[in-house]
């Protein structure tokens, strides 16, 4: 299991810090884990699952658009 820092999560997702924390508060993004009092990390596989889910949502939207033509 690999743990990612916020800058790495931002790079992978192309989201801002504020965007990440907003999605976390909405329950739409993986929560970070506290590894020390002032240090948090995200589990890489959870971030990759989030990205994959977004890609699949896009694919399903594209398929649905075809059926409405």
C-alpha cells in the first residue's frame, strides 16, 4: 500500500486543495488518514479508484448520449 501526500493527490486528480476537501466533506472523495498530528496521507489505490470511477461515469454518459440521438 502506497500513501500519497496532498501535492501528489492534486497532481493525479488535477483538483485544487479546496476542491479535494469540499468533495471529502460531501462524501464524494476518499478521506485522508492521519499519520501524525499535522500529517495526513491518502491511500493511492483509493485515489486511483476515484479516478477510474470518474472515467467510467464519463463513458456511461457517452453511451447514454448515443441512445438519445
